[in-house]
C-alpha cells in the first residue's frame, strides 16, 4: 500500500483565498484524522471521521475551516477565507478503527503558507 | 483527558541507550500509552504501545510501572538517525468519541 496520500505537498496562497487540502487514507481504514502542526501550538487534532461520518470537530479553530469525507477513500479540509495565521503543516492520518490500540498512519503533510 | 508531561529535549551520543520518561498522573483505567516518533518534514510514526509492565519490539522497549502514572521509552544503542521528536500519548476512549492529545514531545538529538 502507498500509505496515506496528501495533496498538494506545498501550497502558497494569499490571504482571503480558498484553500483545499486533500487526503486519501490507506485502503481498508475506517477512521480518518486531520491535524495541524505549528511551532507555537504543536500538533493539534482538528477533526476525525469514522466510516465517513464526522465524529468530533471540536478541534476545528473557526467556521472558516470545514472538512468532508464523501467516501471511504477521500477527504478534504477546506479553509475559506484563508488567513496568515493558518500557515502550518496539515497532516492527515488514518487507522483501522477508533479503538485506542489502533495505530494511526500519518501522511507526509501539506505545508501551507498564507501570505 | 489524561495529560502527559515529557522533557522538552535530550542529548545523547551514538551507541548509548536513551530513556525518555513521560508522566501521566491522570491516566484512566481504559487508557493505553502510545509513543510516536517524528522526523523533520514528516508525519509522526508509531513506535510502541503498552498498557502495563513491559513491552518490547524491534525498535524500542516501553516500561510501565504498576501505578501506570508514568512510562519510559527506551531506545537501545541510538544512532544519528534516531534524532527526532518523540511523543507520548495516552489514549482516551469515550462513548462515541476518541481523543488524541499530542503534547510538545521530547526532542532527542543524537551526536556522533
């Protein structure tokens, strides 16, 4: 398996623009997680899905952030409008289930810079 | 949620054993302890997980005392490539939910 795939790997945009980050989880994994990592705040869990259903989005910082999982093999994280403080590395991870014993497999991340 | 506390950074030399201790005083009965490793410009990667006593795999060992209020990740004979950030997580199962709390991690720097 290719692992978790994220695109784009790098994104540079201007403040106010819409940004869409994409994730393809490992085939057969039922749970998907979106994280954000910055130097100041570390690695933060934004939202997670189980069987394509959002379970907890309490980590989403603002209404400008939204995430969808239309099917088992694809998820998006959208920021509209983007702001400079959204600059970070965004990771997608997947696991077989939400059981705490299940390992989360992380993608390579999308490095976002909002000017 | 069980919070974890780790040293911010550690230095070591190649070939030495490194022990990183994590405190989790509020660990709950159903919580497991998991360690991840993160290299620069990569996502975290699972290292080891345990519930109590000792767990060993090909990469590391995890020591958990009887009270489970702390755990120690042991890396035998580290090399330069073990330079990374190591995160200790305490899993929290809730009805209908799951939380993963990554703390600041421990930045391990292995010197030649």
